[in-house]
C-alpha cells in the first residue's frame, strides 16, 4: 500500500470509528434489534458519507467556504434531527422478542438522513479532501481513492458499533436494563450534538 493510501486509511478510520451520532445510533439499533436489522442503517450511512466526500471533492467545499451561512444552517438542521433521534431512542419501549414482527426496525433512509445531517461527517470530509485531494492532473484519481477508502472504512466502522450493540444486547433481556441503556445512549447522542454545536 502506498504511503498516501495508507494515510487516507488512517484518516478515514480515525474519523469513522470514533464515537459519534451515527455510531451511537448503530449501537442502539444493534442492541435492541440485532445486527442484521442494523445493516440498513449502516449501509445508508455509508452511502451517504461516500456522497458527502465526493461532493466535497467535487467543489462543494469551495461553495461552503464562500457562503458560511449555509454551513451554519446545515449544522442547526442536523443538530435538530439528531436530537429528535435522541428523543426517539430515549422514549423507545423495551423489545421483548427480537423475532417478533412488532420489533421496531430502521431503514436505509434513517441511516442516510442521520449521516447527511451529521455535522461531524461534513467536517471530516472537508478536512480529508483538503489533505489528500489536491488540484492537479491526478486530483480525480486521488478523489476516487479517497472516496473508496472512506466508504469501506465507514461501513466497517459503523458495522462494528452495531455488532458491539448486538453483543451487549443479550444483557438487555430485562426491560429495565433496556430502558436504562436507551436513555444512556440517547444522553450520549444529545451530548455529542451539543459538543459539536458549541465546541465544548
């Protein structure tokens, strides 16, 4: 692996594996619904991040720098949506049977929305594009490489959080433990949003 590709991998891993809104949601889904039911969220979030990186590399970053008010608007809309998801997790009823048709599931669209409206995703993407995708004859090749590495690492990282959620799911058989877990995850998600908004 060339040094530039390895650097892209390390950068993508640092941004994707760290705790953040999308990963916390994946862990919550994995714990309450199981790993397979978290996969649509994982896939949607990964596809969304691939598009974010591609848009940034295709010039959207210059538009956002020229009109910072758009960035601020997206930040607040994203924060509102993530806080809404936090409230949904906090008020979710305990699941007693994961195989039951009543078990709540999440689709790909929630993954797409939670990633698209995640300020962390946009900041990581714009930083990565600034570092690795330079203007010049090979810019398109570097962007393709960075997009590919980012998408694969993003999918594996979010899937890891969903798998960790599934692993602790067996300890959440009691409704009281599930409620406690949901409220802790919701609090962590809300705290993450506040941290991103105010830079605490």
